């Protein structure tokens, strides 16, 4: 997650250099920004690897609760 936020900051700096402070602020404030967590963790660690440790350790509803609890710590 830290990398994605850093990339967003880098993008904003580059945008300000290209478009100027006012235009960059207008573009960013009017933008839709979507941040997602857990998609890769869920798919890669539960579904993609046959008989993965996580799929043997947790039933699907329990794994969902586990992932949500881990991301609440962020």
C-alpha cells in the first residue's frame, strides 16, 4: 500500500510540473481515486495455488474474515 501512495504523490508532482499548480489541483480534486486492498492476497493465496496453505487452514468465510481483520490493521 505504501508504494501505491508514493506513486500517487509522484504522479501529482509530475502533473504540477507539467500543468502548473492550479490546473493540477483542479484535476486532482475532481478526480475519482480508487484504492483497493486484498484482491491479490485473496486470489493468489486462496485460489491460485492448489491446496494452498491458506485454503487448507481456513474455510472460505473464515479466510474472508481473516483478510478483513488484517487490512483493518493498516
